């Protein structure tokens, strides 16, 4: 039993390392774990495929058949992890019957919801899923701004990746004004309790009257960042980089990949600590666009650079 436990622990660590390796050559080994591994190994292999798909999605598309096969697993978490990985890949509509079966009949609600999500972006069946050809990633037409992006796609254009806003970033922008407000209220209460003691009253009263307004001001200025996942849709296609804001009305900025001359990451102290940041892509002249509060911006930058190189048909300079 101990040997089995140790062996399982070693394979688990190895699979996790493969997922964090950012090496597309790790995919074949992960396919072996998906096909022949234990349920635990299959679960973490699916998670590793999902992570690698950020960098080499086309290579990871090889895992689609095995991930679909795992939807018959009797382990709910294996099915959940398989669906989560499929959500990052180009899944052919040939798998729609199986996904619909899961979406309608899986005993676990989270698996049914995950399957429904995958169904939204099935692509037209082709012989080679690594080259999506003229297909686009289907998006729920009722959800804005996704439907707007979908309507702006030109022939031969397809969605490569839709970037996630970092939850850590949103928590930072929500937490700072709330912390200031809490400090103001607490200081005001302490000042009231010790109103007869000037040495205590004055400093706490000053904290209260300073922190209170600052919490309101900071909250107003950071509202877009605090709820960025509901406001922004930031998308990379094989031809453009697009950012859409829907706080008041709808505004968008975009730049063609072939015109991008520089891409850099902007991170402050909190951003570096919590691994989020903004990406600024500069085009020719004054053109360009910014993607804000992205989770793991270095990976996002690599993904954009790969697509820029493809669009330009050569290596990126500098």
C-alpha cells in the first residue's frame, strides 16, 4: 500500500510539473496518462492539458478524443476536469451528441453546466483540428460583448483565445477601499469610546476623517477594475487583438496583429505579487490596444507574440 501511495504521489507531481513546464513536447506523455492512467492521474493530466493549451492549443487538440472518452468515467471530478480542458480546446461538432448527453443527464450539476459551456464553442468538423480553417468559435449570441465580437469576424478569422481577468486583481481593487472604510469606521468607534481622552481621540478621529473619504474616492476610481470580468471582454483572434468595455454603452479598441510593433507588460507592486498585469500592444503610428488585469500576463504575452508572428509570416523583431 505504501509503495502504491508513493508511486501515485510521484506520478501526480510529475504530471503537475508537465503542466507547468510550458513545453509543448509534454503533450504526448500527458496523452498516455489520459488513456491509461488512474482516475487521479487522468484528472491531473486533464488539468495539465488545460494549462498547456494557453501556450500550444493546437498541439493540445490531440487530447480531445481522450478527454471526450473520459466523459464516461464514473468519477465526477474526472469528468469535470476533462470538460474544463475541453473548454480551452478546439472541439469538433462530431462530439456534440456526447456533450449534449452529459449536459442533459450527468448526475452532477457542475458537469452539466461545464458541458453546456463547451457546446457553445464547438467548431465545424474538419480533418485536421489543429488548423481551424475558416471556422469561428461559436459564442452565445445572448451574451454581450461576445455577440459583438462574433459579428465583427471577417472571412478566415477565428477566435484564438478569450483572456480571463485575474480574480486576484479584482480582489485587490475591491479590498483596498473596503479596508479603508473598515479602518475609518473602527477608528471612529474608538474615538467615540475614548472621547474624554484627547491623546486617543485626536489620532483616531483623524484616521476616521481621512480614511473614510479616501475609501469612497478610491472605490469610485477603481470600480471598473473591481468588476472587470463583468465589464471587459478581451479577445485574441488570428488577425486582431480586441478589447471591449461595456460599463456605460459599449466601446472597443483593436489592432491588427500584422501591424503590432511592440508588446509589453505593465505591472505594479501588487500586480507582481499577485501575478496579474496589463498588456499594451503598440501598432504603427498611434494605433494599439491594451488588455487590463490579465491573469498570468507573461503567458498571455507569449500567446499574442505567437499569433503576431504567424500574422506577419516571420519572426518578431526585438
